[in-house]
């Protein structure tokens, strides 16, 4: 199962989600794809992700998170041991989103959400101070991200498999070039580090 968590004010119709869904369909793997519309509440978002996985009972799960979705993906990876792909992930969203309290328009299909102060508190409660198993993560960060600082991303995921894109933007507009790399990571069966060898 590949569980995609979109970013703030985004939706399952986001560019990267559509690219991934189309590629999986091309490969005859559309049944692995799960990309829900996420609620504004961080706690409800995590609960929804966990419920979808519990209902599907997949043999394995990889969670892909874009922007704010990357923050949730990190929490879920640490809690459940799921591998995670992080696409320009938010590292301190409770700080960044403090400027977006109140009603905010959605990027796709109209409509809006209302961001309340308690949502920032929920984000703080989901914070992962430091990742425990870098091999579980694949970070894709763009130096040209106009929304988030790629240097914070690199600092927060030390030792993770990393693709640093020179330039680009927050949306990773050339994501089609990288979609197969993302799926290759999703298909990696053994993300555990090798066991230490016994001394001869």
C-alpha cells in the first residue's frame, strides 16, 4: 500500500499525487494507491491514515508525504515503522502555519478550511524531535523551495537517503523525472540496517 498525504490547502488532485497515481496505473499497480482528502485537524489526519491502513490490512505500507503531509508521514513512520518518502516536507509547521489562522482557500476545486489555534497545538503534539532510523526515510528537497527552507529539511533527516534538487520549487514541478525513484524506494523490501557481524 502506498499512502499519500498531501500538503496544506492541497488535495488528492495535487500535481505530485496525480503523477504518482498515473504511473502506478501504467504499471498495473493502481490498487496499491491510497490518497485521501485530509481533514484540517492534524489529530484527525493521523487517525484517518491509521484507519485506512487498518481497514486495508496491506502486507506492507509506504507513506509519502508532501509539505505538511511530510510532517505527518514522519510521525507515522516513527510510530509504526513504515518507510516514508518526504517531498519538501514541513519541519516546523506549527511555526509556519501560525500566519494562516482563520479561513483559508483550498488550491483545488474551490472551498476552504478554517485553521484554529488548537490545530497548531495538535501539530506540536505530533512533533518528532529526531528520527530514529534514517534508512527508513527518503528525502527529496529542492533548494529553490519558495515556501520552506531546504536546509531545515536536511538538518532534520540526517543520514536519510536524499535527493537534493538544485533549484526547482515547492511543488517540485519536474516531479515526473523523479517518480520512478520514489517508487523504487517504495518497493525496497529490506530497509533495516544489516545486522552487526559476530567477531571471528
